[in-house]
C-alpha cells in the first residue's frame, strides 16, 4: 500500500503543478515569465527534501513539462482550462 500512496502523491503533484504556476503568475504579473516556474520548483525541492519526495518529484516534472509544452507545443495543453493555457511561456 505504501507504493500506491506514493504513486498517488506523485500524480497529484504532477496534476497540481500547472495550476500552481498559474496561481503564482496571476498574483506576480509584473515579473519575468519564468519566476512562477522557479517558485514552484523551489517549493518542490523543499518538499523533496522532507517526507513528501513523491509530491516534490511530481511538482518538478509537472512544472518543467508544462513550461516546455507552453513553449514548443501549446496545442498539447488543450485539455487545460483557457485561463491556465494563456499564461506567458517561461523561456
């Protein structure tokens, strides 16, 4: 059961990453576009040091994949709500 719970925590971190990036981008609108991604990655690294290694790994993978898809293939994000898809690309 421990493996299943770790897998669920990792998946939930992966799913939550785009929404955390959007939330930060909404409230930090006058910064560089990569700052919300950096804040999520720093938060994920802090989680990864502690007991929530799966959540940290899921957040890192989710934020990096979300940023890469925003830059190179934005049509892959059609399943996300429009307000999340229309944030600025990080690089």
